[in-house]
């Protein structure tokens, strides 16, 4: 079977009888088996996917199939799927099974998508390389000595290596976009609240978003219009109507685009990444679009603001994992206090413990105003300044990551170097704005480079159409 990159092509071939869902599932299952060494999947739902495919094939023949019939999708190990394992790639949730379907997962099922398995990730979605998983790192399919990015590394590789058509990940500070860039696929972080967080394990609740990865914009658009929208189980989700994204991918003839001057002058940016970004900017100019450099003086405050706030929220959210109610409980305990301490110290990995301690520190009485309160004020300034730019321009474009995929273990000894991988992704996370990463060529070593496109709140329709245009322009 020839690889599919588009849900539209799959639909056409299913309709004509050229393929069946059963054949499609067998194709992906074989690819998963052949690429087992990449460590992208923690669990493959072989028999369940095969059974679902049979039922969907019958529905297609009867003309009753849902809008995502033929879509084979993977889900990150932070999304609740009834009676399936759920661990956030952590020892602390050893043996735990979800007791319900998250809203996004339920909507996939209701639309006749076929969920093929759950993917590896950085523990509790904390990381930029997928090296923090309790189940070992995920390998980049392009170069097995390099990281796929994180935290949704398994999700990105499942799409990259053709083990499914679409993957659901989560994006708190770039966890869908950065691995999308490192793996040469498309990754969308929608507006905060566009997709219900019901059934998404919490890392930093005011940042967390369910995101999508695929090789084609139409597949992301079709999936987004099914899983987005209001939800009675999530009081923070937007009540705004969900547009028909997949039917509105025609771009405007002219756009006004800004790029942030400081990102192109950042100390850590790789020269090849910079050159490819400039190339994309020049291509837009030559095609009649207005592209201007703008100043964003708050760039130096992005990472500090992001890490202060997310670690604070992580400290609070992860307090529920205590060895009492579910998951891992240390066998080396003698009283209640030692059970708490040992279960958490043995169950959580190093990076998660680091962030919990950082968050506990910034929330402590002596430092709350100095760090947490101040960071909340700066967050508002960052959002206001970003939206000010977007009031004059349709989009902001910038590199997804300062570098291409780095080697396994390269930044493990220096957390600051690892955190700098998020330098360009956290702006839209702090601001809650929709952002997509699309492929933007490769470096001299053949490693993919990503380009980010940021738009104003709930402009996913606009951002998807522009992305589609820009990809075809290349």
C-alpha cells in the first residue's frame, strides 16, 4: 500500500473501494511493528483497532459512517481512554487504567476514527526532548541518534514514521510544535479553550492544550472541527461555534505579516534556521504580501515567566499523586509520612521532581509575591503586547526552535540549555494564542526546520488556510 498523507485521499479510496479500513489498519500495524525500535508507542491496540475497522467498513457500505471514518489516530499517554492504560509515561501511575474517555477521545470514537495506540512522551509532559519518559527515550526516525523533541515526541514520530495519519498530543509550552519541527511534520496548538481539557492529565492547567500532528493541513482541519467546541465537562472551554475548518482552506490574496526582530538576533539561533526563516519571509514578500519587522522587547522575559508559572501549577496539580489512592506505592515504608515521601521520590522522575520543587518554592509564603504574582503580571503584558502586534497584522512568523533536533543526551547535564529549546514556542503559550508549526526545509545535515505562524484568538480557520498556502508555496 502506498503511504497516505491526507484524509481526503483516504476518503476517496474508501469510497471507490480501492482500500478498506481493515487494510489501512493492517498497514499501520505493520509499520508500528517495523519501527518498534523508535519506542514511539507504549501500547498498541491491535485487536481493538482491527475490530473497529471492521465495524467502520460496514458503516461505509451502509452510508452511515462518521466524518472521521478512515482516520487512524494515535493518542499521547496523557489522554484518558476508558479501560486503557494511562501513565503520563511515569512510574507513579504504574498499572493505572482510565475510568472514562476524555472529551476529545470520545469525539474521535463517535466520529468513527480508529485509535491505534497510546504514545510515549516526556513524563507528565515535562520536557523538550522525550528523554524524560520512564519507558526510555523516543528516537527520531530521520536520525536515531537524535531526539524527536518533546514532550509529544512519540506522537510526532508516530506520524513521521507513517504509523498513523494523525496524532493527538498536548502542548503546554511547545510540546506539539517543537517535536513537529524536529520531525518534519505539521503541529497545531489551538487557542487555549478551543478544545476541552476534560480527560487531559494536568501539568499546568492555565497553559495545557490538546494539539494535533499530521503531514497534511486538511487532516488536522477535519479532526479539529470534530474534537473542538463547548463541553459540559469543562467550565473553561470556549462556547464559540466551531467553523468548518476543512471546507475553508482557501487563503486570502494578500496578508500582512510581522516577524519579531529580536528572534532573528537571538544569541542561540542556529544560522541555518535563521537563513531558512529569512528565505520564507522573502518568499512571502515576493508573492505580494506585506512583511514587516516588529519589536518585541519582552522576549527576554518569556522563558522565566513560563517556567515560574508552569512549575507553580505543576506543584499543585501533581500533589494528587501520593501513593494513597492509585498508582505506585513504595514498598519501603514504615509509616504514613514515609509512604508519601518514598512513593513520590521513587515514583517521579528527576525532571518532574525538579519542577515540583521549583513550583513549591515560588509558591512559598516568602517568595509568592516576588515570583508568582510578578510572573502573572508579566504574562498579561506579554499577551497584551502580542495581541497589539496582531491588531495590525494577520500573523506573526518566527522559527519554531532555535536549532534542529539535537543528539540524545546532548543537553541532559544542563537544564538551561534544554529549556532554551522552548525559546520561540512559549510566547503563544503564555498568550494563549493559536500557533502552528509547518516544515520549512532542512539543514545541511538533512534535519527538518520548522516555521511557526501565530494568529489572534480563535483564528484557527485563518491560520490553517495560510499554512496550507505557505506549504504549497514551498
